[in-house]
């Protein structure tokens, strides 16, 4: 067959030639939204490639971005990889030292930064030895100590956009993300043109999120986190209208954008969904979200109560998926099967509560501690091992890679759970989040989901704390919506779980600490509340 | 990224593991339909691979099939490629000499044949020097001169199905089809595992035919013709119910199957759609086709009246596409855009009447005679050049390959038309030498050359004229050197071609009109004799 490589420019070709009049909308944060067509977009992406070439960027060089979800950031999404350079999106929510580590370890030559990120980069600049130029994503350059520094718009204005993106092997690196989900320094994941193209097709399939021309997609998930789950690439391929929430987005901005641009699909973290529900419940101001059909929530399992609330009050389907930076990120998606057409509503939520079916080309194994296959019976609990053409084969320049892969090259996810006979993956825990009490496993995630389904509970995180007799016991940290007692929560949990699963201790907190990507930060909870004394002191202070 | 190759066994993996309880239904032709699950199917596909290995088939060997759309043929669709051998589907409707050429040129080692095809293969067997074994797709072997000959079911019964399909490079050949669409001997197109996997994803996308789990697909298009347009592969990947119409299918069988199995999607040639409409209009017997949502008609453009009839009377959408054996086959598909949501019905049919938008990864150029790009303005007429990862890069072992590709590797389709500003491809004229009758190509040049070899014929030009049932039929315009009758010419042609190639009508003319460079001007012939009335008038005048 034609040895035509899979290249990201083919995605851009379709956006420009087949869907050239479809639009990209970008919230500026000060009034008017920016709106232009994919045809205009493609010209600007080529101008960016020309400008970066003029700055000395060569194929293989890394171009870092420290930016929000904006049209300019999106121009780099194609402009940088299609010229043969590597788009390195830096998570601006991390700690200073992590950001500096990531930029240096990635070897970024040029940094594209949003104006509000200038103070951050000025702080780090003395340590960023490889960076040869800074480009501020703005019309002009504000006062700054960064040097040499350029204005993005001035750079583009100097170019004509007449450039034919080159061919190269499909295994050429296209993009790079660092994952901070584990202990130690962040780990870099390098994507290829091939992997991005294949993952993009995966997002456009029936049975997946199904990016399509007629959809209006609000990309809430940050473009600095696993490429906003690949939605921006898929929107281009299918000519979907793409709505970008701009700098410092808050839940109210998402609702405003849904209202203003008749958004049909929104994609973001579960915690965002919770906050959007709270605003919609308050209904002051009122947002018209009647256009919204699908709210894809990821990062962790959306509570059943949240899914039901959106379905019952706004006819919004809340699907979920399972993924990870290493997997581009999507692995499973909660498509229902035709057999669920006529089952009772509660049983449908049993299915929607799982992480879903493996996407095409994503092979999943469920293995025991010896690496042997476990049955897909919905009961046997094991670790998931993955293999797919959009799965990273190693971490970038990192000695920790071998620990994450088995001898046959399967990626050991560290996620633990079951697979039912229909092929639905259901995570019970990260392996390190499991609680081993008296030799038996307790799933913190199942306890959390159950607690968060209680009407008085806003958020709940369950972690293991040391115990003299059982070695570990669950501790529930709870944020309440209305008054509730530990006794009431215990009684509630006993309806669903065996007595030995029930936490003896509940801590009522103001907020659950979150990681840079919005997940519950259990490391922090364990560190703060691991000692019984610390919990006593906290309760004493809270009761004052 | 993970250098996981794209292999067809990944499609089968999903059918077996994720959709193991979904069903394949195969019409036997004598009463009861066969029905079994994808889980059972996968075991039988592995047994076939074991049986073929036992017969001496090795990776790279070609295994030919001369068979209808049945479950056994479908087992070969995965069983043969997944073991590393090459599935060679032979078009059993071709002329004996073409079939022998194809089997010999392809180098088939084993032939899987339907019982009713035994007389055909017995006739050819003395010429099939490379074939080392015949397998009859039946429980037992009927009386036959073929040798050595085996029963398919007896071979499978001897195997345990415990086989792990091997890994190999994704560029490994997986399947092979011959196209008889051009002059001279048929040309072989070799598919790779990569191209089949990518084309399969293409069929499952939003904006394409969209094969999905909840669909019940009736594969009318023959499995010996461009792999039934890839539907059987896509059905496995997505767990769609697959309905196969079995041996010697007629339009009434399709309607019976739609009625009996609540088919939602049917896929076949335009001429089949015409015949189905005629039967439904007659309504005796009555068929309940209320389950049918989509009738994808291909091979040539469905007439607007046919599309409207299905929509108005049965709420069935009739999309079309454009493809060719060399392109696996699909290139474009008539998805509507959101901008068409509120346009008048007639304008919608203007869009549906076009061949559609390029699928993802399918790049199309419209070029003039010098190979320069023409604008996509809906007016400029040019030839389509194609590039995609599922496009053949050459014909198999064929010196004619270079003529079909330009210097940059684009495939020159020979099809001619326009592209509108929205990216819709609209063929205004095909390669003018070809006649599409009942979904199959007839080469006018071959007929002409044969006629002109007859001692009584001076010149002959064959053109397509419209036909109610077959949509196009060949008309032979003949300049004689000495008296000859249509019956004599028919008998003469039957020595060289299958009966369905033979023109029903011969017109004896004084001269064939010529173009400026002395070629037959077929446009003039089509304009003059395209209407049956005009031919009648001409004959009446000529006989005076």
C-alpha cells in the first residue's frame, strides 16, 4: 500500500480545505471573544512556523508553551509539530521548581508564554539555560526582564504564511507532556505524529466521545494537560466548532460560553462539573445551557448523583473515560451497548459509573500480582496492563521507564479494578490508594463515590491511615453541603458496604487539596492527617 | 511512542473480548439462517488458521476464496490474514479466463470454494498450476474431480482453536483484490494490515458510514469485491451485528433479511437499491423494512428520485460515497454539514447528489491536464488525484503501475469532476472508457478491440447508455466491412467475455465520430444515441 506517513498536517489539511469556514472562538477575558475560521487559522499556524524558523528553531527542537486555552496556543498546536519541531506544553499550575525542571529536562529552545505568566517565567529565567528566546502571546511585549523577547503578533505580521509543511517519518516527535501524577520529578511523555493522528481518529469514532462537524466543543480541560485530552486535534480533523475558555477560566465563564455560543459538548475534570452544577443550582445569574448535550468528565469517576443531576435537570449526558498522559490520554470510554436500551435507569447508571469499553486498538489485560491474566467476570481484582499504538513506550530520557513496562512491552498502569464480562473497565483504585486493612483490600474510591452520592456531601476523599491492629484503616475527609454527623454517614455507608469497610473516623474539612491537574491530592491528606495526634489537634481547632 | 504495529488481530481482539456476545447471521439459502457469536467466530477463525497451517500454508502465502457472503467466507477474512497469509478474494462473476488469470497471477496456494462454484473450478483446474489444495466450504465434500480436496468443517473439527496469532510488521500483506475496471488483464491490489486497520477506522468515524455497536449491518456488496467495502472488518471492530446474505442472493432475499433481523444499515450497489425499490413498490409480498435507517449505495451515483423515494416512503437515508478497489475502497462519503440543517429539501438533495467529503487522511487534488491544481469552486473541471494511507502505491507485479501515479506519488484516478467550496467532490464524468453495469465495471475498450478483430468489422466504439435495471449497459456502434448480424457478433463476443459484458444493442453506423486527435469521440455517440427513442429512430431511418 501507499507508504503515506500519518502526519498531523493531514488533520490541518482537512480543517482548512474541507471545513475552512467553520470557526474557532477564544475568550479573551476582557469582553469580546475572538472568532475566526479554520482557513484563517491555518494561515496563522504557517506564519508561526515561519516565525519560529526565523528565530532559529529547527526540526526536532522543542518549543515550550506556558499558556491557557487560547487561539494563539492552539496555533502552536499545529504550527510547531507540522514544521517538524516538538510542542512542549508546560503545566503552569505546578510548583516553580517543577516547571523549571520540566523546561530544562525537555530542552526547550523557545518559550511561548501568556502575558500573565511573565512574572513566573521571570522568576525562573536565571535557571532556564537552554531557552534562547521568549515570545509573549500578545500584540506587544509588556515591560519585562525577559530577553530576548518578542511579541507573537509582531512575529506573525512579518510572515506571509506561504509555506508547505514538509513530509517526514510518522514516528517523528510531535508533542511532549510531563506527568506529575507520581512521586519524584515529573516524567516526560513524547508523542509522535503517528500517535497523535491515531488517537485523534479514536476520539472521532462512534462509541467514543465522537468529535464531529456538527458539534460545538468547549475544551475546558487545559491545553497544558495531556493536550486537552486531544480535543483540539480532533476538532480540526472533523471541522467541529472549537470554543476555548481563555485565561484564568472559572466555572462561571464555562457557563457563559455555553450560553453565548450554544455549546453542545464540553470536556473537563469532574471537579469542574461539580462547580458548574452548584452554579446552575443557584441559578443567579441564570445561564441557558439548553444547547448542551454532552458533558464529558474525566480525571476521576463522576459521582452517580452528579450524572443523574445533569441528566434529570438539563438532559445532559455525562460520559466518562479512563486515560493517562502516557496514553495520549484516552483508553476507555463509557459507551452504552444496545443491550442497555431497555434496562432500568439504575442499571444504566451502574454502566455509566464504570470507566467504559476499551477504544479500538487499545488492548487491556487484567493481571494478578504474578502478571497472569485474570478473568473478566466483574469480580476478580487486578492491575490493568495496556498496549496500543498511542501508548508511550518509555518516559523521555528517564531511568524510571523500565519499572513501568513488563517484559512483553505492556504498560503497567498502577490502576486497579475489575473488567466485567461485557468488557467494561471499572477502576477501584490506584494501586497506591488501596487500603490494606487486616490483610483485606478496601477501595477508597468506592467509599468516596458512595459518600459523594449523599445529599449532604459535596466532596469526600478517603485515605489510608496507620492503625495498630489492622495496620491501615480508612479515614474519610468530607466537605459538606449541609450539616451531617459521622453517625449518619456511617449508617448511610452501611447500606452499601460491609462493616469492616466503614471508616471509624470522619474529618470535616473546608476543601480537599487538589493536585495541579485537579485531582484529589491524597499525598497531602496522608501527610497532614496520617498521625492520630494531628487529627485530634485539627478537630480541636475546628470545634472552637 | 509504543511501536505497536497496526494489525488486524486487534480488530478481532475487540470483537471477541468486548463484543463476544454480539452475533453474526448468515443466510444458508435453504431455510434456517446460521447465527453465532463473535466469541464463537473468533475460535473458528483460529481453527481455520490452524487447518491452513496443517495444509502447508505459510506466512506470505496467498489463500484464494471463490465464495459468496457467508459466515465461512467471513472466517477467512480474519483467519487468513491474522496468521500472516494473504486473503485473495476472487470475483466469481468474471469470465473463466479472467478468473484463471487472477488465481495464477495472485499465486494462490489453497482455494476456499463454495460448493456451487465446484463446476467453475473444475473447468479451470487444469490451468491452476500453483494451487496445492482445494477446500469446499461445506460439511462434507461433494462428488468432484478436484484433488486434493477437503471439507472445511472436517478441517476445522480437527483443530482446537488454541492459537495465539503472531506479531509481524504492519506493512505485511493481508488481502488482495483484482480490479477489472480498466483495459487489459485485471490488476491486483495488495492491502496491508496497516491499510485495512486504518480504512476500518475510517468506516467507524462520525461523518462516514459510522459502523457502530448498535447497528445491524446487512453486507450486500460482495465479499469478493473490494472486501464488501470493508464493512465486515468494521463490524468486528465495533461489535455491530453482521448479516450476510449467503449464496446466490436476490433482492427479495435482502428484503427478507431486513425484515427478519431488523436490519438498520444495508450497504450495496445502486442497482440493488433500484431493484429493492421495485419490490417494495409492488408490495406483494409485503416486507417490513421499518427498522432500516440507512441504505448506503455505491459504485455509482444513486439517482435523486431513488434517494427521495426511500426517504419519503420509508424514512431511509441513502448516502453515497466514492471509492475504488485501489483505495480500500472508500475515499469520500456524503455527510451533510451543520450548515445544511435548515436548507430547503431540494438543496439537501443537491448535496446528497454529490459524492461527498474526503474522509479523514484522504487528501484529494483537482488537477488540470498539466497536473496543476484547480480551484475548488464547483466549476473548474479536472481529474482527481488521491493520496491516503489506505491507497495502493502500485499494482501487484504489474508493469502498468507507473501510468497510474504521478511523480509525487499521487494516484491518478481517471475520474473527472469538480470540488465545491465546501469540499464536496462531484464527479461529472468518469473515465470515459468505462461502463458501470449493475455495480460492476465493463471495459468498453476491451469490447471494442475484440469487435474490431472480427473480420466483418471495420470500426467499433462501445459507450454506456442508461438502463432501468442495471443503470448502464454497453451499446456497440459498429462500422462494417461486410454483412454481419447482431446475433453473429454476440456469439463471437461470448467466446471472450462473460454474458453480462455483452451489449444487447448493436447500431450499424457509417462512421465513428472522431476527436481532433483522431480518437473515438464517445461524447458525441452518447449524446446522439443515449436515448432509446433516438436509437429506434436511427434504426428506422437506416432500414429505409
